[in-house]
C-alpha cells in the first residue's frame, strides 16, 4: 500500500510547479480532450482507459474504465477537481465520488452549440480563463460557419449505422442535430430508444439515399458488406455508403467539428448524386 501511494505521489510531483492551479482527475475521454484544449492538460493527474488524445494523454495515470473505478487511487491523489461527463458515467460511480467529497465538473452536453460555453467554463475553473475564452470563440465561429455552409440545402435521407451485428442506429439528440446541421434527415430519429436495434427490412423500407458508417476505436468491425446484397436500397445502388471517424463524432469534445465537417462532406456527396460502384462504397 505504501509503495503504491509513493508511486502515485511521484507521478504528480511535477505538478508542484503549477502553483495555484488545481489538479484534476478527468474521468471521461472527451473531458481530457476539452481540458487540453483550454490549456489544462498538464494538471491532469488521473484518467481512464481510452483517453488517448492528444498523444500526451496516453501517459496519464489510469484509475479506471467504464465499468471499474479505483477510488482508493483517487483518494491518494486527492485531485482538486474531478471532471467527467456525468451522463456517460455510471450513477454508482458519480454517487460514490460525491460521497467521498470530490468537487465534480460535468462536461455532458446534448448538442454541439453547448461546447463553446463549456470550454469557456473549463478555462475559468482550471485557471486558464483567457485561453478558455479564445478557444470557445474559435469553436463557436467554426461551428457557425459549418452550419451556414450547409443551411438550406436539399434534405437527404440518411441511415446512420452505429453497429452492424446487431444492426443498430442512433436517434439521440446529439446525432440528430449533427445530421440535421449537415442537411440530412436521420431516418430513425423518431424511435424511442437512443440507440435502436433495427432490421434490414426497416432500412429497405426507409429507402436511405446515403448510409453513414462510423469506424475507429472499437468500431473497426462495423461492416458494410451485408448491404451489397440489397441493391434496391438507393444508397447501395449508387455506392453512397460513407465511413466517418467515430472518435470525432461520438466524443463530445473539440474534435467534433472535424467529425461534423466529415459528415457534412459525406452527405453532400450523397446530395450531389453520381453513381459509384457499391463494391467500393466506403473506400474513401
């Protein structure tokens, strides 16, 4: 126990040079990205698995994952702030963190427009108010530009394939908003579940003009091969199946603008039409 505590203290000893700035445990990957964006990355003393961006984040001490948390290690580290997306975290974990007396900052958002004010707040809370305001202003300007560029374009029916086996889509406000901002129509937006399981027959009946398939980080096997057997779907017949980076789109952090740009470009290719070889769909 003493050896472990000593190792943890050594891990955070360089932070003594950051006098007056709070130490931080960032317990969701997108929280880590947000903190680096506002200049507070060096203050992070603990994080979780899959917090892999930016590169410097890979060396931060790990204290848990989505289904496990080392509260003993957190107590030894005694971070001034615990920054996490509460909506992405087990209620049990959140309750326990509060019971232990940690100061929590919630980085949960429901739509892209909420990220700019969140960046500004994180800058204030972590001692980087000016940097927070600057990055928030840049984020907001770029988001508005993207929305303006794709506003008023012809709506395009889109099937967002979250996963292939079982076949799943996304109807959350987050994904609906992104698709809508790009001038698309999420064909399963009205389903009660945020991540509905759907059948191939439902997709055929919905007749999407484009199919968007997130890949990366745990979604490498999100296959598109099954669609080649269904040429009656316009998206398949015209080769309009497009991959997108799941880390950019699913993490509610600053890289969402890269994901949104990629999504909008894919939907624009669908809108412009032009038959492509279905066998090569998603190869770009």
